[in-house]
C-alpha cells in the first residue's frame, strides 16, 4: 500500500546508474545484513527490492543471485 520497495528502489537508482557501483553497494549491504540477520530472512526481504534494479542495470540474474547469497553467507 505504501510502495516502500518502489521508494527504496528509486533511492538506490538516484545514487548510481553504474552496474559496478550498484554491485559494490549490494555487497556492502549484504555483508552488514548478514551480520545481524538470518540469510533466508535477508533473501526473502531484500531480493524482491534489489532484483528488479539489477535486471534494469543489465546484471544477469544468476550473477546477482550468486553475489547476493555468497555475501550474506560471508557476513554470517
């Protein structure tokens, strides 16, 4: 109802339009989230927000998923 994922996605896209900077931001975010949150919960909460941005920037879904999961596990 409040369109919170859309607001977050627009905020991230306003910071950068480079796929490499976006991946760097995702890695930093996932390392921090992995320290305080269970990986499954992080995946369920953050993947629907970050995945459309990754696709829009031209990042392959497999590459994004691998980076996402590995950095959360490293943070754990």
